[in-house]
C-alpha cells in the first residue's frame, strides 16, 4: 500500500521513529513541509494519505484517484472534508489517547505558572528586587493553594478526564460541564456550562471546535467567571473569542489565562492575544501535546490504524 506523509515536521523533530509506519506502508514517501501547490502531484498515486493539519478538501481527494485512507496524526479531524470522503468511499482515521499525559501536564504547567505568579516573580528577580529587599522573602504577589479550589472542565473526554485526575491529585474539586449544545436533560455528574463558568476558580477547555463551541468563551461568558478565575485553553483557538479574552484580561475581569492554541496557526495575520500589553497571559505555540513520547505514540497509533484498515478492521474510524 503506497503512502505519503505530507507534513512530517509537525510531528518529528528528528527524535521519533517511523519504523512501524514503514512496516505497513511500502513505499512511504515523507515530506517535511508541503506548499499547497505541491500537494496534488505528491498524492496523485497514493492509496494512503498521512497528515496532521493539511486541509484535505474534496478537490484534493479528486487529485488522488487511488486514495483509500486518510490517516490523521491528531484527534481532531476538522481539517478533513468528511462528507466528501464519505461520498468517495475514502476512510478517515484519527488517533486518540496518545497525548493525555502530555496535555494534562501542560495544563497544570500553565495553571501553576499563573497561580504561583512565576513570570512576575522572575521579572522581579531579574530586576534585582530581591537583592535590594530587607527580607529573606518577597510577597509582592499573592499565591493561593490549589487544594480546595474548584477546577471546571468543559469537554470531558480523554483529555478532560486526564486533567481532572491531576486536579484531584492536587486536592481540587472537579466540576464537569454538560456538553455545549446538548439537547437532553443534564446528565448525572454534570452541570450546565453557565454554572461551571460561575463556580470555577480554574476553567480548562477540552471540547472540539463545532458550531456549538465556536466562541463559547465570549465576552458574556468571561463576565460570568469570578474575577480571581484562571482560564486555560488547550482545545482549539476559536473556542475562545480572542479579542474578548484580551479585553477581559486588560480590564481585570478574570485573573489570568494560559493559552496553547490560536484561531490561526501560525498567527501570520496577528492576533489580539499577541499584543504586548495583555497582562497575566501565558501563551505557548500549540505544544501541549508535543512530548517526545506522545509524538512517537502518535506515529505508532497511525501505523496500527493502517494495519487495521488493511485487514478490514474499523479502528479509530471517523468515516
């Protein structure tokens, strides 16, 4: 089965192995980066397309008449026209559970950086303020214990569950929001999104991007949150109205935010959260998932998906 990996640099930093993929795809062509105009020729004869974030449109599928399988190096599949794939009989597989530990530890890296005011204290240290202090310590910024505080989670799947378990280890109370757009009765153990917004000391987002979640965290939602609350977004950038978040931080409507995802990546057209005057914001370049172990696990999971497809098994199929 002939395969091509179009944007391999989004997974590899020369520290992961493609051994398992090469065992199930022969030949396998790997392209670190592909410009849009290069893609049709590179996929013209392939049966299996492996990618992370390349936009796989109906037109792109038509450029690959032999295409049977699209295998994603990600859980989200919003970059694939799944309706077009279904119409053309092309299977689509994602991967799940490969980066739970990585994302959970990144979420708490953001929470702790903000809660401990690490950036603020580091700046004071670098400015020589401790050297000039009359005391052995500095108490310029208040630090609160996480134990006993409330961690709200919107998006209680694999990743949300991993974050909840870490929160419990810190002694936090966990609130789980009902799925945005849910039409039935609120399920046992869940609360309305509005209630979670109002009661959370820390709010962590793990929901997929959909019409129900786009700008879920908007100006009104931010006003519902307590002034001392911290917002964490490792889901999708457009789940948050980024201009509203920047404004809320400037106005002190919430205490801080940790953001690993933006609505445009990379943010070549700029972004409100990139403005230098936005306070109490920790911004990272979509790396929550990207431990070496998680990226290796992603490639191995893709290989298992391909192997299952070849034997007729429907593993991690979204189409």
